[in-house]
């Protein structure tokens, strides 16, 4: 257990540092409705990290107000990470392996004040002073606030790379015609020729956990199992992802989509 810390940094914002706290759930849900969310920092996911010892985390929570009326306005889970055994630890903003978004979850109305408070806590406390920010969303309010605060401090960030990640929505990004669409139709027709095809899209906790176990077995039987990179190839990884899905499932966070073919 990490001893909780409290930092009163300005009249508006108070920052606490603690271990993952699943009791933060209701405040998290309220914050996620106001901010650009990051499921990898969901308290249920962070609790899975703590329960399995998968990473050493420090969870920064920024609050506006006092007592029962206080409002959660920012969350940032940072991992103590060593690149090599003898190297000093750094603060890694990807909270654990298999996370691929490091952005803090910040109410955009408070973004500048919250990020400034987070940086002040790192500066004043006993935490490492090197902050690694891989997989940081460059389009969110938190990114602009981070650059603003670094500039105010006269710090020039070392940018290793900039990447564009494609995504699709129901409105854009899906090719309706052309070779790609034709290839998808051909694949679907070949799958259909094997027999009837059922598409299942389920969020119920029992179905998600059952399907996830089926996925783990399927992945282990694939080329990933042959190369030792499947989740079941590593006991610690398997324990963590099982606990992750178990913790997220009651809130219907994971969605399981599967294709089942009944051979003729």
C-alpha cells in the first residue's frame, strides 16, 4: 500500500496520490462524462494492476472543492518504470503493459490548472523527475495543457516520434467501394460457404468472461502461441488480463464480438 499524499497547490485544486482505489468509480464515471476518457486509467483497471502486482503505480487525483462536495477533475496513473535493471526509475505515463494511451483524464474546463498541479506535485515530491509520455493523444485538451505548462517552465520536451493512428466511425473511414471492399466481401463469402455464420455482440459480464477465455485458448493455438507471445504464454500476463476483464465486466465496459461458423 502506498501512503497517500495530499498537495494543496492553489485555491482551486488539491492533488492526492494513492494506490489504485476502486471506490473512485462513481467520481470517475462523472469525470469521464465530462472529459476525453482513457479506459486504461479506469479505477477498475488500475485495481487489477494492484491486485496482480503487474506494475508499480502512483495515481494522481485532482479535486476541486472540499469534503463531500468536492469534484474529481483529473486522474493520471503513472508507473514507476526502469528501462534497464541498473538504470534509475522514471515516471512512465503508460500505466501498464497492454495499455496504449497515456493521456491523463482531465475535465477540459480545468485542464491548465490540473496539469500545472500534477507537474508541481512531481517537482515537489520524491518521485522521479523524468516523465516519459509515449502514446499521448495530441488532440485532447490535456496535451495542449501539458505543452503550455512545459513552456511556462522553460522546458523543451524531447519528441521521439509523431504518429497518426487511423480510426473509423459509422460516418467516415469505411470504404464503400473498391478493391478493399471487394476483398472483404470475398472473405465473407468464403466464411459463409463453410456454413451458417453467427455474429455475437455481447456486454453481459458472464458472456464477456466466457468469451475471453475462449479467445485466450484461440490465441494460444495460433502463431502467437508458437512464438511465445500469446497472453497464456506468460503466467503473469494471463493473470493480469483475466483480472482486468473480470473487474471491468460488471460495469459493462468490455464488449465481446465473435464470429461463429457452423460447418456444413
